[in-house]
C-alpha cells in the first residue's frame, strides 16, 4: 500500500525558467535578482559580496586550491576552493590578473582568507534565494 506524501513546495517549473537565473546569480553576484526585477535585493547582495571579496583581497587572503590528503585537509582546502569559486566573476577576474597569495600565518591574512570564503558562501545563499524566487517558492 503506497501513501502519497504531500510536499510543502509547489512542483518545480521547467528548467528553462530558473536555470538562467541561477547561472547568472552565480556568475554575477546579485545578477539573478536583477534578472528577476528584484533590483534593491540584487544591489544589496551584489554590494555585500563585492565588498567582502575586495576586503579579502586587500588583506591578502589566501585563495584555496583543491588539495587532498588526510580528511581534514581535504575538507578545508576543497571546501575553501568551492567557496572561492562561488564568487563567480570576481574569482575569475582575480585569477586572471594573477592574484595568488601564499598560505602564510598572520592575523590580517587569516581574516582576508575568511572574507574571501564568506563572500563565496554569501553568494551561494544569494543563488539559492534567486532560485526560490524563480521557482515561485518565495516573493
């Protein structure tokens, strides 16, 4: 006997409706919201992400490379790399211009690294928010 489980969310719309929004939201922080005509929200998300990323660069934060080894090293370096790549065009431009700082000890560098990662994680939240708006799950 099978029971039908009711989902609290409506079914997803066609992928062509939300995929461009999600792709633009990743590539340009706040871009998905601009595409959805959520200008103020997009401006706030873009501004916060760009400011955090630029603060991380000015503090000479380390950009993670996907390094493997023991479990903790793999989690930290691969997770940090995913967070850095989540900055989209900001990450691409920084790498294009040759930004590469060594992973050294120091308070300022450590804070810079945290700002770079936090900017990427914040952009992931912005991508999820843009997806939920495009999918009709949120206003």
